[in-house]
């Protein structure tokens, strides 16, 4: 087994992980960055924010070209080459992840690719596939992120996907059911609608984007109610069957349609789940709650003083810019700087059409807190 000794190990190379690794290296620490995938950058760069924003830009161009037809400028129906569009997205991702790799090399941050788990408070074992690497460290930063949550009641079928599968854009036309009217679901609806899909959204709550003030979400809801085939609020899924020609879905709730409805693809976007349960944190003595979140103080320190945690794995909101901020804090505290988490509010945005951005408490939250 290959052995590496380092001052700081960072487990996970998403926006929080690579920010922490680079900052610690800039402050003079010897750093090893562990990433389970072939490319660094985490969910955000590889299968999240960046690919979705590339597709959303394409969707915006298609939408704007159509909207100009009644103003005297007609481009005709767009011809979309899905393989070429996907290739463009992959080129953007490759450029960004390649840039990160160069920045790591410049800072002498060693990258180890493989699945890392704790085996003691000062040791991490990385399964690299054909070999294993033992990393002994003085201090660690956990930045393992989160994964899409798939409902266990849904059948296993290639036509039933999470956000990761949706970004592959396999067969973007046809009848698409989106389960969940949160940010990811609505962004994917924007993309697939522009590419010619017939969109149906089902949501247990009474409206879209429950984390946003009702008045701010209203213009978007009004727009998509005209555009999409159906939006069922206060409605759940009673039964889902993967048949040969379609996925049949039976709904339940006060606005549920009668009988099973057929779809070509189902996108499940009902939230994300922390990866805190995947790294054997207990072997390092690190406390993880029942939701898989690692408990930290305002310096991102866990109950084990030399182990820190940042990003999605420490709780909501699961946002890349929050992880980046926390990564800097952890790296600076490790390096002896007197820094702590003092963000009063964290901004958020949905890249829908129109886009929606917000910060702080909603009106409803203000009323509840008097």
C-alpha cells in the first residue's frame, strides 16, 4: 500500500474542497486533495451548476429567438443537434476542471483519485480501484458534499432519473414528468421545454419555490402555467410503473388527475442527501447526525479538534458559494488565523426564465419569528 504523509488532507474537491486546499497551500501548508471521480471540481463543475448553466444559456437563446417573431425578426424553428450541444457542455466542463488541475499543480497540492474513508483520527484510506493509498495527516477538512435523493418507492428504470441523469440530455423531447418544483426541477424544466419536451410538474406544496416569498415566485409561476402542459400542486405520486412504452404514474391529492398518466421520462428532484454517511466518520470519532450532516462550530471544526467540515455535508443551504466561504474559513483557522463563520445571510438564485434571486428571511419567516 502506498503511504502519503501530509499536514492537511481535504476529502472532496468541489468548490469548498478545492478552495480550502488552495487557501491552505497558499498559507504554507502541505496539502493532499482526495477526489473519488476522475476530474476534480465536484458536483458543481461536473454534474451540477456549470453543465446546467450551459444548457440554460442555450435554452435562453432558443426562447429569445422565438419571442422576436412577433416583433418582426423570425429565425424559424431551431434545429438542435443534441450530441453537439452535449459536446459543447462537456468542453466547458473540461476547460474548467483542467484549469483547477493546473492551479493545484501550481500550488503543489497533490491530488489522489479514489474513494476515501477514515480508518482512525489521523488516517484516511483511499481505494483507488486497482490499489489503495494510506494518507496520514495532522489536520483534515471534510468536503464530501451531497448526492441527489431518489425516492425508494420509484422503480429502477433508465427513464427515471435524478438531476445527474437529466443533464445527459438523452432524448430531451417527449413527455417529461418533473417531481418537485424547487430550483433544480424548475431549471431543468426551462431547459427541456426549450428543447421541445412536454412538461408536467407535480409538487406536494401549494406553489413553486416554497423557500421564496410568494410575490417573488408568482411571476414565474404565472408564466410556466401557460407554457407547460400541467402543474399539479398539493399532489403526490401514489404509484409508478415502468412499462415497455412509457412510465405510467398514478397521482393522489386534491388536484390529482384521474387514472394513470403516461410519460417518456421522469425526473426526480426532491432534494439532496448529505454524503456524511459514506466516509466512516465514526472511525475518526467525528459526530454525524441522523440526516448525515457533520456537526461543526463557527470555525468549521468538528468535535475532533483537528478535523473540520464544510459545504453540503454540514447542512443547508447546499450552495457552492456557501461551501467556498466555509472552505476559506477552515483553511485559515488551520493556518493559525483568527477567522470564524459570521455570514448573517446567504444569497440564492434560481436560473429560471425569469430568473429569481433572494436573500435573508421571507415575509412568512419574519412573521413566524415575530
